[in-house]
C-alpha cells in the first residue's frame, strides 16, 4: 500500500508540543491521529487537578445534600 506524504510547516513551539506529547515508538502521524480522533472522548484523568480540593469537597457536600432532599421528596410522593 502506497502512502502519500505531505510536508507541513509549523512553528517551533508547535513542534515542541508534538515532540513533548508523542508516545514512545509513535510517529508524528500516529500522534496527530491519536490526538484528533479522541478529541471528544477525554479520559477522566485529563480532568484531575482542575479544581481545588476544597472546591471538590464543597461539591460533594452539595451533591449529598441535594440527593438527601431528593430522596425526601421521592418518599413523600410515594406515600401519597
């Protein structure tokens, strides 16, 4: 199978980004495919560290409170 090749010009900082993020034994073409084919499907680990521990704990407290209130409302409706 013959593969056509294209030459592209990119800035040094863009090349550095590609080089820094390229997996071992991965070609630049494979890296570009990996990055752009999964653009919409992010791993959970991609989100680690984006909020502070305090904010995360506050979110969990709010979620627990909301669930508790929702359960009370559900029980009320079912009791009718």
